[in-house]
C-alpha cells in the first residue's frame, strides 16, 4: 500500500511561510507594506520560477536592497518558516503504523524542498521523498510517481493513493498514473471537467484519514 503526498500547501503551508518571509523582508529594508500583495502576485503560489521572482524583485528595488538579501528571500525565505501541523504529523504516523509506505512527491528545487522536509521533521515521518529537480521529471508526469514507487519497492499500480492540493499537478498526475487521489480543496471548488479526484478533503490530515478508512477499496 503506497501513499504519495505532496509537500507545498499540502503537508506544509508554503504560501503562508512565503508571505511571512516577504513581510519580514519588506520590514527589514523599510519597503512599502503594500508591496506584499505585489510580491505574492509575482510568486503566484510558487509557480513562478525562482530566477524570475528574483529578477522581478531586483527590477523593483534595484540598489535599495542587496542582491544577497533578495537571493536569501527567494532561495530560503519560505523553507526556513514552514511548520508541520500536529494533525498532519499524527495522520502520517497512523498511516505508517497501518503498513502504508509514505513518500513525499514534490516539484521544486532539491535544496529548498529537502530543507523543508528536514526542518519540519518530515524526514523522520516518511519512507522517502522524490523532488522533481533530482529525478528529472515533474508532476503531472507519471515518471515522478514511478520514481516514488520504486524508492520503496512498491508496485506503482496496486493500492496507490496520491494526496495533493494542485488539480493540474497532483490530481491529473494521479489520473495519468492510474492511482486513486484525494484533492486538498483549501476552500476552493473543483472546476476541471476532464478528470476528477476520487475524494475531496479540507486538509491533509482529513485526506490521509480518508485513505486509511478506505484502505485498498477506493
């Protein structure tokens, strides 16, 4: 039994961590508080490439902010602030106690994502992780899910669930991979017409609990 779980905005609230990092950055450099909304728009929930975010910040602030400060915000601002909720921690522990192999499957840069995993203690709660930069494939490409299954020696097509917040990356990826899925809605409505999650949950703890209740039946 294989449980593949997304990292950003699923196991950890990456957007909140980045927002807090930007707020601290603006305060440290005496920049307008109103620039918070602009910076979050540029970041687009982490979907904008880090070099493009850095270029936008440099273009806006120029010589007013040292290049090292911008690089620090972009490369590690969110990673240094993420936290793992107790409910998520408990749900992962329960999954492993019940015999599920748990693997984090995340798009992003290896250094950033592994910093988040180790900082929150997730490295001690899962059986492993795969990062898109490291394996050369990004969700929704089924290859990254195959890499995750191979990591723990699991069959990629038997009793596999994918949990994540992104319709395009996680749920479409699960559909292409042939896995069951739980979408973390985060207050949103489902809008995709060509595919749907097996189940929708309000947060990752509820999602994992659903998987454990459903077991191998879907």
